[in-house]
């Protein structure tokens, strides 16, 4: 897949529609910078966005992926398949966001426990010292996990984890 060729084709299609990057970005609910990255070949749109672009520009999805026009229109079966894959991708993102949400809540609770022990001057009293230390540890751990989950390496980490788990099952 030639990202530069696809990017130039997306730019050509946008200009044919008489849209600016800003207008297209608003229509798709993304940042103008994101549209610019697509058109320079730095990034590819998600599948659900590709389907929207295909409909908006009235071109076959395969034409976008090939970066050039073809004659035939995308058949409904292929479109349905792509939409199902896009829905699955969106569900996967929603599950990840929900996990992140609960991790950040755990971190917030931990940090609150630490803060309460410090503010009440209980951070040197034996049972409360332990609670405060655990709370701070949980908060710090959740920050580290959050940074890892939101990094560009998260997908690679997940693939490695799945590969290890599959290896353990065999």
C-alpha cells in the first residue's frame, strides 16, 4: 500500500468536492491536522472513516486503498464487511477506554488515600503510613499503565501479550 499515493488521491478527491481540509475535518469529526496527515501519507484514516470518505466522494473503497480511480463501484457485500470490521474496531477502542477509565479511578482513589494521610498528619502513624504508601504506589502505577496504554507501542505490547498467552495454551 503506497501511503503517498493514497494521500495524493485523497487530496485530489477533497479538492474535486471543493472542500478545504478544515471543512472536511469538521464533517468527519477529526482535526484538520489529521486530514493533513492523511493527505501527506503520514497516516491512514481508520476503516470507519475510509467508508465515510468512500461515500462522501462517491468512489470505491478499493480505489482509495489503491490511490487511483477504477471503474466499478464497491459492492454492498464488501461495504458491509468493512463496516462490520469498523464496528469491531470501535468496540475494541470502547473497551480499552473503559479499562483506562477504571484504572484512572483506582489511581485517583489511591492518591486521595495518600493525600488524606499526609494532610491529617497520619503519614508517620504505623497503620496509616502503610495505607498512604499503598495509595501512592497505586496512583503511580496507574500513571505508568496509562502512559503505556496511550503510547504508540500499546498495540505492539498487546500483540506480544496475546502471542505469549497463545503459546501458553499450546
